[in-house]
C-alpha cells in the first residue's frame, strides 16, 4: 500500500463522515474517468457527445470533471447514444 492509501484507510477508520465523503468522491471520479475514456475512444468532443445524447455540453463537462453525480438514467442515455449499455456492478469495498 502507498502512504496515501494508508492515510486514507486510517482516517476513514477513525472518522465515518470522512469515509463516506471519500467514497462518494471516489465514485464520482470513477464515473468521470470512465466517461472521459469512452468519449475519447469514440473520437468525440464533449460537444459532439452532448449533441448525440441530447444533453448540454456543460452536462458532459460536469460529469467528466466530477462536479456532479449523474443519475443512472443520464448515464444510460449517454451509453445508448453510443450503441452501448450501462453496466452497474457492486464490488467489495
């Protein structure tokens, strides 16, 4: 484990509020990275993806920079416009 991983684990064990906030932020970051990678793999700009999905470009930007936690409906609509399906999984913490 890295020092930062150890620090986060220790702080999370001592502070449930921190643990909850960290988990939520980690989730937003994972969604942001996944959407950015998908968009780039498709060779699309944020504006192009937004047009295909029928969303404002700002929505795509906010998801990609992690400032919003998008609904499953929005993610599903984005996936569908690219001929994909959304796959939600529950994995061990």
